[in-house]
């Protein structure tokens, strides 16, 4: 199933891109080969052209987040929005790095050892609501 099937709006789909190192996605429209270790390799013609970026990295270390932050800063327009997922232990680090805040909504990811959280750099009524599928153990 293609990565963008959930994007039903044809204009949104046309204006979306998938950044990944795995070339299994290369037949998808707007696929960009991306190695998080080399954000400077992102093509210059797409720098500062994205209104919104969703980041879900394969690793949650500070070193990896620094690379993703560098890529986000290269890609985003000045008022660009960021939505990302990570563990709560990265909260203060990501606040300083990308200006994002943890939201009340938490994704339901069965069989994962730790609970991930959603962070954004904008206000969202929907993300301010708890996910009823996730029990808050705090």
C-alpha cells in the first residue's frame, strides 16, 4: 500500500513529500532520498518550501534529533509547522531545539515499551485533547 493513501485530498497529496533512505518508496510521487546523517544533502531547490513537517525518526537520541532539526530548519518556511513524535524524556531538549511543546494527545502504539508523545510548535485544539485509547498513568 502506498505511503500516501491516507492523503485523500489530491492537492495535498500533490504537494506532499516523503523523505526516507529506503528506496522501496522511490516509485512514490515526491519521494526524496534522505539520510538523516546528512541533512545538508537535501536538494537546495526545496529549502524553505514546506509549510508543515511531520517527523517520526527511527531513533530517539539527542544526536539523531539534532540532525532532524537541521533538516527541518532547512525545509520549513519561516512560519512552518512541526509535528513530531518522541518520548517525554526529550521534552526540554526539543523545546530548546525546535520550539515544540508536548500535547495531551498521545498515539496508541500497542506493544511498544514506552509511551510516545506528540509535540508541535503551534496551537491545536484536537491535539490538546487526550486520546481515549491511551490510559494516562501519570
